[in-house]
C-alpha cells in the first residue's frame, strides 16, 4: 500500500469516528433549543447608537409636573420689574417675566445668611450684646446696650427682618464678617445659584444681587431646613431682651399676617421680604394650596409695599386655578 493511500484511509477513519461521537452525543443529551423552549419570546427591539437596545413600543410615561388645564394667558397687571412662579416640588416654571435680570436682593439676602449661620452650628443660648458696630438706624426692635440670646436674635432677624439682629448673629457666631460673606458666596456657588453675589450679610447694600430664578431656588433650599421654615411661618413673636419686658414683633410678610387679604390657610405661607431704595419692594414666598399643590413665587421691584404681596397672591391664585397637579381630578386625561 502506498503512503498516500494509507494517509487517505487514516484521515477518512478519523472523520468517521468524529461523526459517530457527535451522533451518540445528540442521543444522550437534549438539544439546547429544548432546554430554553420555556423562555418567552422577546418583543421587537431597535438598536440605539452605542449598541444599546430599546423596545419598538415604549411604555406610556406619565409626567408628575403640573399641567395647564386651559389656554388662559396670565394677563395680570404686575408692577414687579422681574418675577417668576415655580411649582415647588418639580421647579417647573409656570410663569416668568425678566426672571434672569440681576437686581438688588435687599433683605432677601438674609436667607443666605441664615443658611451660613446654620452651617456654623451656633450656640442658641449664647448671650450677645448689641454694640454700635452691629447696630443700624433701621432697627426698631433692638437698641444699643441691650442683650439677647442668639435664639432670640435669630427670630428677630427673620421675622422682623432686622439688620442689627443679623449683624449681631454674625458677631456671635465667632466668624469674621468678611469671612462670613465669603462663605455666603461660596454657598451660592455650591448651590449653583450663579447670579447671587453678596458683599455683606443683611441686604442693606445694593451690591447684594441676584435673579428672580435663583432667588426662587434659594428659597427652596432655605425652607428645606425646619428651623428656617418654622421661623418664616411665624406671624407674631415676642422678643425678650434680658432684664426687660417682652417686645412684640410682627412678621414683615403681610400675606402671613393677613394684612393683605387672602384665602390661603394658616401654616401654608412662608416667605421673606426685602426693601431698599434701589431694589424697591421684593418678596419671595412659598404658598401651599392643598397637600399636593405648592408654588414658589418671587416678585422683585414692585411699586409699593402692598403691591408685592397682592401681586404674589394673585399670581399664585391664577396658577392654582389654571393648572392641575398629579392627583387632581382630570389630571390623568391631561397627561395622555
């Protein structure tokens, strides 16, 4: 037998042996298709860029933002130079006018001061004396030489919007005023409130500035702290200078005191006012109208003290009438 014939027969024998083994294996074990036959058929899918897949038919998505119920246009006659109305939960803008214009904040600056003070974890029982360095001529609730606890000064500062009280709090915190202002600006950047800038903690300086949009966001961050929220919901407070009779202080928020009539219930309003000559009348407020409905509105540069409140009230009322919130009757139909 020649070598070539021998090699051919050997190769043919090895091939036959391999086929025999595959045949025996197919009888001994079930086919893969039999093992996975119970799996459901996959739905048609499409390839996305990058190799990802998604179904051809996507599930229906229902938004959780307030939706307009009608075609009504907000035609309120507002004197505010800049304003914005936001859904409190989702930050959805429901109305805006010049919302990115940068304007003096006035005492709305105290919201940032309050946040920085809380970061410093002050001793609220510490007694602070009112000195000429912290006193300003616009304060009517405290006087030079009087002593208050830090807790008392906190309430005077936010409820009565006292510049002297804020200055005394900064002094009592042990943080130098310049360093405190630096912390205010750093916090604004950390919170991505890019338009906000501060040169002092009270808002008396017109160089404390920001936009209505960023102020609405600042209000949300501030009210997320229970201490700020509860204080700004206090319409009347009795300050207690040491060794003297209690002194009544009314909130500067006239919606809260009902001095500007409104139908919002108790414990549904929390806001902060501001006024200096260059800013005119400012107001930032959160208003709740039912458990699932709450808005924040900011009015900057209103013509009169009363107008900032009545305009915020009317804008909020308009939104509650013309928007539907998740859980409201008819919301699901609007979401389709």
